[in-house]
């Protein structure tokens, strides 16, 4: 497997020369400064590639080529947005990009309620508290319907938290909820979020699926022509939040997506942490089921609580059997080699890490510290080396 590392370009506090020391060979990045919907110009993409190559890295995976909210909502004439998207794809393919990772989460990206929850032996992690999320939904953006989405006990805790909270704590909560959005994109305060949610009023799960299918029909044929592979990233957490439907959350969803426009270019980013936050998802089984469509892997772990809360565990800790998962990916890789597939090698990256040692002082993108991710990468590297030594040569 190839070792990747996410880099936020000019927004990243971690330099390429530091990343080089982790041993990762692949940079995973985007043009984070370009607003959603605009073309990623050839010269810009080329400059990024040259910079990465000069620093000793390969760049074959984009994460993400973001999808404009209007496309997700099927709002108005989308022909210009689709044309721009396809032009960006062509410009990327011309610079050697092979895989486009993207997500189809309405409004938000990964969602947490705490960016620095304490970890037992020191350091901090990202955490999702059901009670705090319920507090945000019920009392901050004022969605009474959210009562149906949480247990009575969680609602009781939500009320208690909200009543005891200061304005600063509420601001911190909304800040944490927005932290998953990459680059320079729209982040909302409570009032802004309330307003933005209105645009999704009446957009059902089926409607969102229809909009998603349209997106696939618009871009996958072009991806085939350009030799690009699309890799959808699962929803995080893998369930509806804020009344927004989430349609990339489990095995049945993934099955629907891969069949909605069947193509070798329509595939999956296997994000172990995102899928692993739902107790009904068995991540190694999902990896085995869709193995031949996995174009990219995000490896991290979560520890779940019975009430739907979870936190990010050490990469080999938590509820997902990481050794079994890596073994599934290595088995697939071996099969691809035997079949002579030219995309045999699967690139993974350590997806998030704890803030360890002086990570917090660096103020890197939340969840993307240097040392915490390096620990994760090193542990997974060891698993890969150990398992590879036991696999017969392909
Ligand atoms: C969390 C991260 C995500 C991911 C985007 C891809 O699991 O990997 O933020 O980068 O959703 O579009
Ligand atoms: Mn991920």
C-alpha cells in the first residue's frame, strides 16, 4: 500500500519538509483557496504538482474536488457548475491526477462537538457528543423536530448542558461543528446555520439521492474518458444530523451509489473512522464487500458509547479491528496484482490523529496534527509490514 498524507497547502501549518520526515510518499490535497464551483485552472494545478514533486512527493489523489451546494440541492440551472466541474477534472487529469475523493454531505463535512477532548494518558482527541449535538439542534438552531432523533436521556442531558453553558461554550460548540470544513469555505455561526438549513427544507432522502444520481451521470462518463476514478467519502457521522439527510452512511447506501451509475470510475474512499461510528457498520466486512471499488483508504479508529456519542481512538485502538481491515485491503491489492490491474496499489492516509506533545501549539487544521498522525501512520505501517510478510507473493 502507498502511504499518503493530507496537506492543506497554504492553509497548512505543517510544511512539506516536515511531512517528508514521516516517510509518506503521496500527498493528498486540493486547491483549497478556490471557492466552490469555480474552475481549478491548469496553471494553478500545475504549480501545485510541481511544488509537490520538487519536495519529493507524488500527487495522484485530490481530496476533495468539492461539489457546490446548488448541485446537492438541484437548485436552478446547473449546466455551468457541471461544465466547470468537468473542466477542473480535465485540468487535474492532465497533471497526472488519478483519483478524486469527494463527499455528498449537505452543508457540513465531518462533524464533532469537541475538538480537544482529553485522552486517558495525555493528549486530546476529536469527540462527538450526542447530548451536545442535541443541544445545538434543539436549543441553538431551534429544531423541535430533533426530539425524535434522540433518546429521552440524551435530551435531558442536552437541556442540562445548554442551561449550564456560557455563551463562550456555545460559540465553541458551533465552532467545533464547523471545523470539518476544509480550506477557506463557508463556516456558519448559529444564526447563519439556521438560515442555511432553510435551503434544505423539504429535500428528502429520495430527492437528495436523485440529485446525487444526476451528479454521477454528469461526471462519471467524463471521468471514464479522462482515466479518473471517483471515490466517494462516507458521511461522518454516518447518520442524519440537523434534519439533513445523509445518504452515504452504510453498506446499503454504498451499494446504491455504486449501482446508480455502474462504472470502474465510480468507487469508494473507504473511511474507516466515518463508517465505524455507526455500530451497525462492520468496517472490515464493508471493505471486503466493495473491495474492487476501493480507490483510496482513510485509516483511523473510533470508540463508541451506547448513546451514539463517539470519540477518535488511537489508530489501532477503538472498536474497528484495524488489522482485519488492513488485511482485507492487502488481500484486494494482491488480487489486483494477479489480475494485472494497473491501479493495484491502494493508497491510504492516516485520517486524523490525536493532538500529542506540542501538536496543539502548532494550531494545525483540527484533527490533522503532525505528531498524532505520524503515530497513526507508523502504527499502520507496522501492521502492513507484518501482514505483508505473511502473504504469499502475488
Ligand atoms: C474525515 C475526512 C473528511 C474528508 C472529506 C472528503 O473523515 O477524511 O473530511 O476529507 O469528507 O470529501
Ligand atoms: Mn475520512
